[in-house]
C-alpha cells in the first residue's frame, strides 16, 4: 500500500492517536488481568466487546476520509481501535502495534462451496450443495500452501515506511489457528444433507471427516515446516472469544523463528451440530477435532453451539483451557461443571442490542450469570459478539458495557 499524500497524513495522525492510547498505564493493567485470567487465577470477570457486523454502524464506511481502497481499510482498522477505547468500558488492551500478515497462497480443496444468496441486504444465504453423492468425495484434494515472499516483503516494507516511526510494525504468519471441519463440509454437502447422512449414510460422513482431518493435519505440518506459524500469547483473538495473553506459552525451548503448535493456542468448534446428541457430536466431529488439537499448547472449544450436555466430552480435549458458553447454554449447569478449572467464556445474548433496549432485563440477565459464576468459583469472561446490528444506535454498546461493569463491581465490591 502506497497511499496518496493526503491519505498518508490521515493514516499517520490516526496511528499517533493509537500510539498515545497504547501508552496509557491502563493498558498494562489490562494485560496483567488477562495473564492472570488465562492462568485460571481468580480475578474479576473480564469484558470484551467485538461488534463484528455492527462496525458498519459504529464506524460507517462512508464516514472514512481516505480515498484509496487499501488506505480506507487501514483507516477503518485504526478508527475501530480508537472508537473501542473511547466508547467501551471493557478490558481490551490497545497495543502499539501494526500487524502485517504474511501473504500465503492456497490451492483450495478441489471443490468450491456454492450458496444461494438472499434477496435482502445482509440476509441469510442458503446452501447449494456440490457434494451430492459419495463418489463426489473423490473430487476433494488436500489443500497446499506456499509463502509469497515478494508480496510479503513489499507489504512489510510499505507498513514500515508508513507507520514504522509511530507503531511497532510486526510481521506475523498464522496466529489464530482454529478448526471448523463441520462448517467446511456442510458448505459443500449442505446442512440438511449432513443431518440425514448421520442416519442414512454415516459411512460417507466419516469418510469426509477423515479426509478433512488428514488434510488439516498436513496443512498444520506445512505451516510449521514453512515457518508460517506465529506466537499468539498476546492480543491475538482466541477460540470464539477472549485474548491470548499468557506466560504459560510458549514453553522454554521455543524458537520464535520456528514456532510449533505446542507453542500456541489452538481451537475448534462445531456449531452445525448444535442440535445433535452428545454421542453423535463425539462420533461425527469431536473425535476428529480432538486429534487435531493434540499438538497445541493450550486449547479452546466451542462458539455459538450449546455445550451444556456435551461438557463431559469437551473436558477430554487435550490441554483444554477456554470453553464457550453460548447464549443458548444453561449457565447454572455449566458454572457448576466448569467451576475454576476452565475459562467460562460466556457469550451474552446479542439480540438484547436490537429492538427494545431493556436495561433492566440486561442488568438482571448479567447479574444472574455473574452471581452463579462467582458462587461456583468460575473464571468468567463476557464476550459480547455476533452483534450484526444495533439498530443504528451505537450508544447501546456503550451502555451495555457500563451495565456489565456495574454488575461486576457490585459482585466484586
């Protein structure tokens, strides 16, 4: 990216603002909290807001001042960091960093998913299966990767020239390593078709999962051998929520220039199987994910799926540390099971930010989870995410975080 003089001025001024925010003492306080939290020490519950789809309402694209498309992307990234600091009463540290991601080319998996788009803007698409019968599985190919060294070097040089005297420009490869086998396969086969296959053609589903497990094992090995893995014991987003700050990773024998899976956090999820039994979840995806997670130093599991009745099996995952407790989970039952042995990564109901913003309901809702988690000795984090709209009322995020903070302060007074 080589911005115009005007765009360059805008981006550098925003970068200076980020650097000023990153220098505030509160950022180190927040890092220390996450380090303790991730090692299962009892600190107050941590709050992290990730507006996701709502960013288009908080920092609208048409509000950006840069002209170039790449400059706009950089501006948007910087403005989101500044906005979150100025508006959200949460625990996300602002780092004085600008991450350049290594340019990695991928061959694909032999088949590309198809979707039937919604006629409505931001509406839900439908599956358009490309795997129609068992023989179609033979069309799948193991994904191969390569590092584009020239493009990577150029991106790093451009970032250093633009931001190097203001921010810490860092080159990273793959730092967020997460497995989504069922998501990948249902996009090719169709969700309804996969549900029926569990009964009508389980062998086909096992063949597909076995292929994807082997494919991702090879992919992980390639990432490691090509030096494309990066440490994620920092502000890197983990699992489906929470941050990676920890002193438990990497182990003492780590070579930062040759990162291994054992040096990293890894994670997996299977939201598509939210409605199946614990036995089917284990049979058709968890056993495959368990083996893929084996090499990692710390692991997390889950996203929006309700794991209330599947925790016994989740607990058997290697070095499991962070478990997602979705808006659909029974927080009382989960708190009693997790107590202080795992991070209770709670995903509050994002629908509370749309329609009638009922502050009393939100306060009761958050207070209940804080109460049961404190009574059970849980290591609680609140990750407000999947907020695809806030009804064009950005202030709702501000207010939600303040209500959550009040509930925490009341309980930890």
